[in-house]
């Protein structure tokens, strides 16, 4: 059974983190191994340098000694003091070389003993050379407590060759060990390098799979978003159509009720008022006198009912809108001239003439103004309201501005059905609505609707 798609990115990310951790550990191991190899190589080079220094000191000692012997021999045979230069100049070199050999870190006690014997032999040979110069005796014929000069020289040469041979063996062993170590380092680097390459290849594969998976997820999310968007658009269109239908149905119902009230109820109330007046005139004066107050109250009540009926009819379907046009209907809407309890004034800016407007446009603008003024009276606590109407480049523009409390249009409030109704009416006619308001700075509502909507 395949894993759910939602678990794939998490598993891939976890595996990638594990591989990265292994790569980090492998890199640290490689770094430490390289550091250890470098330290070992440095130590081997230091050993080779020290061993080469020993060989150089041994060779220098032998050369200086042989040069001194040759010089002394030449001086004795010729009597020329120039031949003593190697003997005279070599004394300091011999002492420094002997001191350097004694200061060397020899690997075993036998070599250290050989160095001590060598120093003793060299001192003895140098003393024999001094006696040879003093007595003009050939160096090889000179004798003493340590034997003749030739034997001492042979012993010195033997000791130097032995020390040199053993040092060369050590140099060879160091070189062989260095090559072995280099081979081990090469094998280790090869293994670690292959491991790093494998991890890099694994990371590339994981990143590729993760990228493919991200593309799949993006495609799925995109298709799901498109499906949801289409569903939302369809539902929005249905709701908008339903809202338009309900708005039109409500207007039609209000028009029917207004017509019924005007035609039926109005005629009945008028007839009742006329009948009551006729009865009051036909009855004898002595019979009407006790009932005069009642008749007057009845006629006044009928007049009030007729006035209320006219106001209700005007609210349901203003007759001025169809008889005299939008400007006069708006003027009648604001004829009270006060706003709320503070008795703020309503300032009207209405044109003398307007282009011929469709009934739907006139009714929508009238309802927008009616709702806006209702909101001002209920909530704004304004002291001044300006209601203006104008035509501009094929559009009819309605503005309602007040200096009331204002509000934050971006704040979500579920009770702003009036503004929602205004916005829907403007949307129904392909218009544009602009609501500008700030707390404490009043509100401005601008509705712009195409005249041909």
C-alpha cells in the first residue's frame, strides 16, 4: 500500500538530514585523518633531517681530520707553513662537530658510546698531530698511549663508517616507513573520498527526488486551488445571482405593496373620510352636536392614516422617482433637513438637469442614498451631511459625506448589512464603490454607476 502523499516530504527530508549528518561525520573523519597523516609526515621529515645532519657531521669530521693530517704531512716534508692551514683552521670546526654529534638524539646507547669513543679518538689524534708538528715526525709514524697515528685514524674511520652505516639504515627505514605511511594515507583518502562521492551522489538523488516531489505537490496544490477557486467563483456567482434576484424581488414586492396601498387602501381611506364627512353634514344639528367631537377625531384619525399611508408608499416606492426624476426624489428624501438627535443639517448639491437614466439606475442610487442617510442617523452622530449628485463622462456619481464618528473599513464586522447591500447594488450595475472612513474623521461614500448600466 503506497504511503500517503503528506508523509513523503517528511520522510525524504529526514533521509536527507541523515545523509547530511553522515557526510558531516565523514568530513570530520577525513579532516582528522589528513591532520594525522600530515603530522606523521612532518615527524618523518624531521627525523630525516636529523639523520642527514648526523651523516653530514660525520662526513665533515672525517674530512677535516684527513685534511689536517695531509696538511701536517706536507708541512713536515716541505717545511712550508702554508700546509698547516687545514690543521690550524680545522680545530674549531672539529670541536663544533664533536659537540654537535654529542648533542644529537641518538636512538640507542651503542651509538652514543660510539660517539664518545669517536670524540676520544679525535682528541688523541689531534694531540698526536700537535706532537708531530713539534718534533717534525710524520703523523702516521707518531705513537703514544693510544697507539700509532695511523691506527688511531683507522679507528676513527671505522667508528665514523659504523655510525654512518647505522644512520643510513635508519634513514632507509624512515623512508620505507614514510612510503608505507603514504600508501596507507592514499588508501584512506581513496576510501574516504569514495564515501564522500557516494554521499554527494545520494544527496543529489535525494534533492532531485525532493524537487520532483515538490513539483508534484505544487501541481496537486495548484489543481486543488483551481478547483476550489472554480467552486468559490461558482458559489459566489450563485450567491450574487441570488442576492440580485432577492433584491429585484423585494423591489417588485415593495412596488406591488405600494401600488396596493395607494390604489386600494388609499381609495378606501379616502372614501371612509368622505363618508364620515357626508354623515356629519346630513345629520340634524341637534343630533350631531353631542357627536361633533367624535366626528372631528374620526376625520383627524383618517387624515393621519392617509398621511402615514403616503409616507409608507413613498418609502416602498417613491412616486417622485418615476414622476419627477432622481434629483427631486433625493431632495424629498432629505427634506427633513436634520440628522439624528443632534439635528445636523443636510446639505444638498443636486444638478438642475440630468441625462435620462434607466429606472434600475435611478432606483439603485435612491436606495444607496436612503441607506447611507439611515446609517448616518443611526450611527454617525454627525452634525453635517452633504449629499451630492453629478454626471461625469457617461457615469452618474452619488456622494454622501458626513463629519461623524467614522469607522475602520478594514475591520471585520458582521453587522454591516447596510454597506453590504450598497456594495451589492453597485456591483449589480457594474459600478464602482469607494468608502473612505477613519475613526473620528467622518465617512465618505462615493458610488459611480454607468448611465447605460
